[in-house]
């Protein structure tokens, strides 16, 4: 079970990299955002985070539910922001309308990292 949990942790980190990587590289740009990578990372983060919590419950790890719920709420907001940005990108709107969603998803993912490390 520990190997499965570790595989989910690796996938969780890959999802995180898919959000934060493009965000840090494209923070100052005004267009051509990698919103598809951010959206895929948000899906990965959400699914693997829920799976890791379920696995941790099954193995009786000591969990901090306040932290889990806080991070879940932030992750849901990241997911919604990435989804809205991705939908706008697919509809062919200009890059300026995607920018707030891109920055919200990336910035909140960084907040989630800070919570994970310091809480």
C-alpha cells in the first residue's frame, strides 16, 4: 500500500509542476498562456489529492482534516479557474481574458504549496 501511496505522491507532484511551471515561466506574459497544461495539472492535483486522502484513511494515517479541507477548497478554486481559462482559450477569445484565470490558478497553487510546507 505504501508503494501505491508513493506513486500517487509522484503523480501529485507532476500535477503541481504542470500548474506552477507554466505559471512561473509565463507570469509576465500578456498572451499565449499554457492554460491546457495548467488545466491538466489541476485535474491531476484534484484526483491524486483525493486518492491520497482515501488511501491514508484506509491505512489509518493520522490526518489533519482542517488542513485537508483547506487545501481541497483551494484546489477546487484552482480547478475552476483553470477550467474557465481553458474554456475561454478553446472558444478563441483573446489572451487578455484568459490571463486572470491563469494567474488565479497559478497563484493559488503556490499558496497551496506554502500551506503544505508550513502547516
